[in-house]
């Protein structure tokens, strides 16, 4: 496949294109870095969108309720009789 045909197909399909050669070690590291950066950006966008969705749900924020005995003393009652 010619480089030109591969570039056209990649652009048409919204794919990344980078010519590499494992034999000559040409652009191999750059290809991995490009893919990792693309994955990082996609995951970051999804995480940000999820965070924004969670913040915009309109649900009330939680509050702490103290259920301790206000007098500070605890009275225990028998629960069962024999």
C-alpha cells in the first residue's frame, strides 16, 4: 500500500497515521507515544465529562447526622427475657 493511499484511508476513517519501520527503528517509539497520548486524552475527556455530569445532577449534597445521645450517657435496656 502506498503511503498516500494509507494517509487518505486514515483520514477518511478518522484514524491516526504514522509510517514506521521496525527494521530500521524508524518512528516506532513515536508511534507508541502518540497512541498513549491519544488514549490518555480520551480517558481524561471521559473522566471530566463524568465528573461534570455528577456535579450537574442537582442532587443535594450529603450532611452528617450525629445520632449520639445528647446527654452523653448511654442507657442500655435488656432486649430479651428468659
